[in-house]
C-alpha cells in the first residue's frame, strides 16, 4: 500500500513538472513583437537622470 502511494506521487510529480514545463515553452512561442497595446507618449520633455548637486558629490565621495 505504501509503495503504491509513493509510486503514484513520483509519477504525479513528474507529470505535473512536464506539463508545467511544456506550458512555459508554449507560452514563449506566442506572438513576438506585438505592440498593439503599446502607448507612445508625445511629450517633448527630456529625461534627466543625474544633476550634479552637493548631496550627490558627498554621496559619491563616501561611496568611492
């Protein structure tokens, strides 16, 4: 009885793992490069990532 349960659990685990793996593979094979829901902005603003300030100078002097 105990052997039967263990064998069933082993088989069920393998089946679930294979099914999940196949699902991931098939999901990756879907549409590539679909941009139908992509929102593109019309803002003329430029993104500023860094401005040299006294705080940044202090941070970089401590970090390096």
